[in-house]
C-alpha cells in the first residue's frame, strides 16, 4: 500500500518581510519559458500574482477562505490595472525574487508595486491596482481586512 | 491504420482587417478561467499575444520563420512594456474579439493598442510597446519588415 | 469614442464532424512553446480539452451553461484518467488538428480517443476517461445529455 | 534608487529525499485553478514536471545547463508517454507534495512514478516515460548522467 513517510511532510515556501517590503522566491521551470529561450511575458504576471497571494497570506488573508466567507469579509481581490516594464529576460532554472509592497491603500482598492529580481538585477517592474469586489461589484475594503493589511 | 479523412484538413482561424484595424476572434476555454469563475487576468495577455501574432502574420511576418532567418530579418519581437486596464471579466464559453492596431512605428519599436471586446462591450484595453531584438540586443526594425508593417 | 465596426464581429472557430469523428483546428502560439523550441507537453492537454469542449458544443452541450443549470442536467464533465503518447513535437506557428471521438459511453463516464495531427503526421494520441459529476460526486449521465451525445 | 536589502536574498524551495523517493512541495495559486473551483487537470502535469526538474537537480542534473552543454551530456529529457489517474481535486491555497521516484532506468529512457499528495490523501498518480534526446533524436543516456541518476 502506498503511504507517505511520516517525515516527508513539508510546507510549500512562504515569503518574508524585510524593511516593510515582502519577498517571495520563485524558480523558473520549463512551463514558464517559450521558444525564444526566455520566460514568456505573461508568466511574469503569474509570478507577481503568487507574490501578492503570499503577501496577503502573510497578512493573514487567505483568498480561498475569503471567497467562501459568509460575513462582510466575503470579498475577492481583482486586478483592475497594471503597468509593467520588462527590463531583462529570465531563463530556465533562474532563481528569482518577487518584491511586493503597498504604495497606497484606498477605500476600495490597493495600489501595489512589484519588482522581480534576479540577484541584484531588476528584471520586471509593475504597478498593480487591486480592487475589492463582492459578487462582481466593487465594495469598500472591510475594516477587519484593512486592519490586517496595515498592521 | 489511423488515417486522416482527406476532407478533414482545415486551417486554424486567422483574423482580418476592418478600417485599418486587425480583428482576431478568441473563445474562452476551461484553461483560461480561474476559481473566481472569470478569466485569469494574465490570460488576457495570452489572447492579446495571439492577436499580435495573427496581426503580424497578416502582414506576412511569421515569427517562427523570422527567428530562424539567416539574413538581417533575423529578429524577434519582444514585449518591453504594457499598460493594461481590466474593465469587465470574461467567462467560460465567451466569444471574444481581439482588436489590434499600430499607434506608432518607431525606429526600433512598435507601439500597439489592443482592445478585447465581447460583442460591443470593452473588457480589456492595453498599450503595448514591442521592441525588435537580435541575440537579445535591441536593433532597428529592418526596412523589409518595416515595409510589411506599413503597407 | 471607441466603437467596434459593425462588420468586424466574427465568431471564434468551431469544429466539424467527418465520418463520425470531430475535428478542431488549433494554431501553436508563443504561449504554447517552451525553451526546448517545441510545445510544452502539458499544453497538448489544453489543445485536447479545447477539442473536447468544441465536440460537446457541437452536440449542443455548453459546459458553462451545464454548470449553472438548475435541473438534473447540472453536471460537470471531469477528466478521471488519461493515457497519452507523445510521438512528435509541434512547433511555433504549426497548424494542428485535434481529432476527438467517443470510444464508449458508459453509465457515468465517457471514454474518448483523441489524436493531434499536423497534416498527415500523428503528433499525440490519448485515451481520456471523462466522468460526470455533480457537487463533486459521480452521477449517471442524465438521459437528455446522453441523447445529445449519441444522436 | 531601488536596491534589494542585503538580507532579502533567498533561494526558491528545493525538495528532499526520504526512503529513496523525492518530495517537492507545491502551493496551489489562482493560476492553477479553473472555473470549476478545482485545479485545471493539465496543471497537475506542471506540478509533476516541477517535481521531476527538482528531482534531477537533486541528482546534480540542471536541464538548462544540459541543453547548453558542448559534450556528450548535451541532452534533453522529453516526456514520451504518461498514464495519469486523477483521484481527487486540489483547490486554491492547498499545500501539495509531489513524490517522484525512478521505477526503471533503461538505456535511452527513464520510467518515473509520481504521486501528488495533500496530507495523506492521494490526489493524482502517474507513470511517466522520459526519453533522452539530442537534436530531437533519441540517444542513450550518457554514463556520466546515468551515474548521477543512480548514486
């Protein structure tokens, strides 16, 4: 019978704060590259979304849970706008670091800045506007969530 | 023995120009959606890249070929910057239309505008800066290619 | 003001039956390839899923609708098992054809066979077992749906 | 000026061996799910490919490097065949574990078995046949690489 060895359990990597900014490491795999040899441009957005998800999780905000909540915290965060500069390409096996920090917390939206690093090189920079929505409609960020985002 | 019926051959859809702008239809599949029920934000960039690829193909520019060319047309087009507004979400089975047109053709780059439509609704709007590169370095768009882009 | 030219509307491609089998054309884009230069193996599964979705649509079964239905047709089709042979690689710009046909329609599942062609070459072959589920539990394929699958 | 804090550097997660099998943790993100609420079936193949890449890396085999090698180790590993059972679905935020082990090392191919776990539940099981290729043609696994795979 197939069983998982008792000491094989391990958690996927989470990120960490340094000087008020959040960092999340990402490895480049086959799936991320395209035939040019570099990472496919839209896949940097997947890396940045992982960084935002882990940033929110580090603020005790679990998006899967929020989407199933039955009180006023039942919101989703959706991307409203992005402005992205692709400075240098990443390649297979590269170890990247996704930096995320809040530039502004508005009434119904968050402005985040994100940088993808490879060692000390900046590969990609983005401004991301995130809106809070419930049943597809924009709503104010509830105070319980606002508190978690700012502590 | 498995054989393809002689009349089963058909080409994938290409797009078409109307009033100087290029249109390419896209269907939303399972793979494009996420657990929110809508299309995952980075996947709109895949739709827009398909639109750009078909726009270039309609200008007789085949990117697979260009990347293997052995003369000065051996260039790749890479995305340098994007500014994207996500207005409304698309959903499973939606029939979308990707509009692409050139806003400016610079010496070494193209500025494109792209709109994703569902019937008469605008779902996503983007400005995309594309650079010509060879062996990873920016180069001027060769005259043969410039001609195809402007005729 | 941005408006869509009245004659710019067009539908995304659907497929067609020939000799009892369903064919759906697919183009290979940047997003589908990896740094090996060929299509990333998991992306052939996306092509096959598009083929299945269009096969079902050609049988008047729209999966987005089924998932929102309020009667006994409220089912989802989920992939239970796949057996896949990757014979030859596809590359950027290739025009492919996804063949789909039903090998067996069981009480609660469908066995499909799928082949990805490039002209007369077989690139990928797969057997796919699809189960009908409601709220995550296996259910029998309702008679209305069975009828559409077999007519 | 933007600089990375000196102590912000961190490596992406690698995996580990337990009782001769290799384990690699994976987190489910937005990008992995589809509108059914569960992980899109083809995305489990991406998770398994990450597991194989880290398994090879743990054997000191870096696929990006191998593809650029100039001696007889210049090979790529390509997926020839897969047989996959999808037992239970994974969902947003789930912490998964990808188990990988070699069932057989042939002259020109490797047979791997892979299991995706969520705690003690088996979600997906697969047999994967990997072939060694050079310039698209099957080749024998070179002895230096064979040694690394079996030590």
